[in-house]
C-alpha cells in the first residue's frame, strides 16, 4: 500500500518537472519481487510436473496421479484466507511458500490413497469401504504431520519480516485448511472417480451366481 502511494506521488512530481539525466527506480521488496517472481513461478510449474511423474510411477495410474495433483487446489482457500487476514500482498516469497505447501498437500494425498489402494488390493474392500476406512485411519498421521509443518513456520510469522512473513503465513494457513479438505474431500473424490469399479464387480458376481454358471 505504501509502495503504490509513493509511486503515485513520485509519478506526479516526475510528470511535471524531472531534471535531465535523472531516472527513477525502486528497490527493496518491490525490486526483489520483480526479479524473483518469474523464477519462482517457473519453479512452481516444474515442481508440479515432477511430482506428477513421481506419482504416476508410484501408483501406476494416471487418473490417481491426476486426482492427487488436483488436491493442490485445496491450497488456494487456505492461502487466500491467511493472506487476507494478515493483509499481505502476493509476493515472491508467498509463492515460494506455496511450492512448499503443495509438497505437503501432495504428500498427504499420497498417504491417503496409498492406504486406500492397499485396502482394496489386500483386503478386497469395495471402493466405498476403502475410501471411508482410509479417511478414518489416515486422519491422525495427516493431522500430526500438518500440525508439525504449520508450527515450524511460526517464527517466520512472529518476525514480521517483509520477506519471510508472507511465506510463513501461506504455509501455516494453507496447511491447516488443506488438512481438513484432504481428510474429508479426498476420500469422497476417490469414491466418485472409482465407484464404477464396484459396479463392475457387482455385475461379475451376479453373472457368476446365475444357475447356468452354478450347474457348470
């Protein structure tokens, strides 16, 4: 807010009479953001691509990797809430915090879906049963890891540094809010995407139970 006011005042003065050979430039946080913001955005995109490839290799399912990657959208609500409450503008360090936050959310998604797949594969649970069970069983470890990550950035928030305060706020608020979405929305999303698997299994069981198959 101060930066915009200063630029307006200086612009009015410079527009009226600026001595020849004199130029105006701005340093501080504004200069830091202008220099580093494009680099951080590129890093964010590269991180998302790398995480997607790792998840495809791990799950062997593109749809499941896309589902986990889509959970990154949960960070938007927490980031917007935290930045709004703190009254902070979007800066390079805030986006850098979003990179760390996305890693936390994706990790929680992997923890959730990995256990869901194990339940379906080893215990022959339906998609709905596996989704509900993983949501209940993985709630505690996700809460503990998210709480540890959010508490670790409190010194950044307390410092009120113009560079690190936005980063700490993004990680803190984004982690807390996304944790709630991960343990509630992700199991539901998994069931909505893979519920057709249960229907196929039901049809197979019905066909195997027909009198012709029973006599055979």
